[in-house]
C-alpha cells in the first residue's frame, strides 16, 4: 500500500516530485522489509500476487530514484528498497536453509541491479555530456586567450612602440611621425582582423555554420608563408630592432598546416617578447632549419635569437618593462602557453640566455600531422637562403 501510494504521489507531482522521492521511497522500503520480517507463508495465491505487484512497483521507483534523485539521497533510498525486493520471497520458502535464503536473496538482487543500471546509465551519460561541455568551453576559453596573446597582443605592442616613436620624432621630423601613424593604422587593422577571426570562430563553435577555413567563413591562421611580412612589419617599427629571416633550403618541405601555423605563433611570441622585454636589442635573427624530433622524425626547427638589451631576460613572459605601468606585477603566460601548444603537436620548446645578454627561443616541430601538407609561397621561397 505504501509503495503504491508513493508511486501515485510521484506521478501526480511529476516532474518536481521525482527529485524529492528519497524519503517516501525509503519509508516504503523499510515498511516492506518489516512486512517481510513478520510475514508467514500465505494460504491464498492472491497474497503472493499482491507482494509481487509491490515488488514491481518498488523496482519502478528504484529506476526513478537512480535517474533523478540526488546521489547522496538516492543511496539512502535505494538500499532499503533494494533490500525489500531481494528479501520478499524469503517467507515463501517451505523449508528455508541458509543456502536457500542466500540463493533467493541473490536471485532477486539481480532485478534491483538492473533497475539501478537502467536509471543510472542515462544519469551517467548526462553527467559525461555536461562534463564534456565544461571541458569544451574551457578549451575554447584557453584557445581564445592564446589567440589574444599571440596575435592581438603582438599588434597592440607594435602600436605602443610606434606611438612612442612617433611622439619622440613628432617635432623634429613630422615625416617620420606620419609614417609611424601609417604603421599604427596597419597594426590596428591587423588586430581588428585577428579579433574578427576569433569572433567568427566563437560564432561557429556556438552553433553557426561550420565551414572550412578560407571557404567564406573563418580565415585560415597564418603559416610560415606569413613570416616574411611579419618580420618586415616588426623591423619597420621605429623603436624596434631589425629582424632578419633565414630559411634553409627544403626546411619547410612537407610541413603540415598545423605545424606551419604553430611556427608562425612561435615567431610572433618571440618577437613580441623582444619588443616588450629587450628594448635595447638591435638585431633579431629568425631561422628555419631542418631538424629531427627526439624520436627521429623529420621536423622543422624555428629559432629566434636577439642580441640583448636593457630589458630583463630572467622571466621573458612577464616582467615589467616600459610597455607597462610601474607596479603592475601582472605576469604573462605567453611562453608557458606556447610550450603547451608546441607540445600538443609533438614538438619541444626551449628558451634561455645566449651570448652577452641575448635571448634564444627554439621550437622543434614535427613536419607530419593529420593536416594536409603546406605549400610554400613565393615570399618564403625568396627568403630561403643558406644560413
């Protein structure tokens, strides 16, 4: 009777009642156990059928509890209800022995287990789906943060450097100041393009039309073919050191698009760090050479080395510089994030001091990946000179 009342209460109050099922289900289970404990073998078949109907109703409630009731409350409700189902046939045994009692309880424990599985499996799948959504959103946030750092921060730091140079030469040479303003405009447009690409990526990840890069949707990320323009733009800043690009013959043959875009990001990060943390540097060398990974696979080695300056090199990703207000104290995660990105491609990233106060960053990227091989453009082919 208590079990039937509980089921009717659940149906009448659905769906709100499903999450408050634990107390009445536990009460029904305890009452059923008490009935089993004091029961004697029935003299009429109807009594056995009534107990069987009660067991079926308990199993239905167990499915609902395993699916909807909060986990801690579900355990407290499932245990007495499951025990009531497992023990309901014990008074019906004509000559009960320890073995027969254990066998009957074990047999009727199987429906209890089945009810818990039927209700718990969708719950587990829902939990995994929610966890996947959380991890996906976290991955998207990290990707967005990396794009902001890799591209937008690079362009913004260039704008700051150009503005400082324009202010310095404004009175003495208005022509150079005008040229600096033109470069500021170009860097601003580049930053806007980077942000537009990120916004389109977020829109497509949020349910927009998923189109391949370059097919009227999100523009593809720059690869190594964008390095000549990047190096030229860096060198054109009045307050920046002069950068030189050296590409060894055949270094980019068979390079995948993933490795190419990662190489571009590495150079962007390195040049941004030079601009922010080594304002006294006068020369930066960017080199692409063939290499091998630790397991012997063909790879591309990307090396960026500056000749030092007045900036601090102990922590290139976060110390204060003239680009920051004194007292900021906010460190960046540029190099650590780049190391994670390079490691995701199967490569390695190392950095440290070189020469007299210089800084050297080296990334080794496997040529092969799931992406299609990249074909060099004319600009990069023209930059291929023996180092």
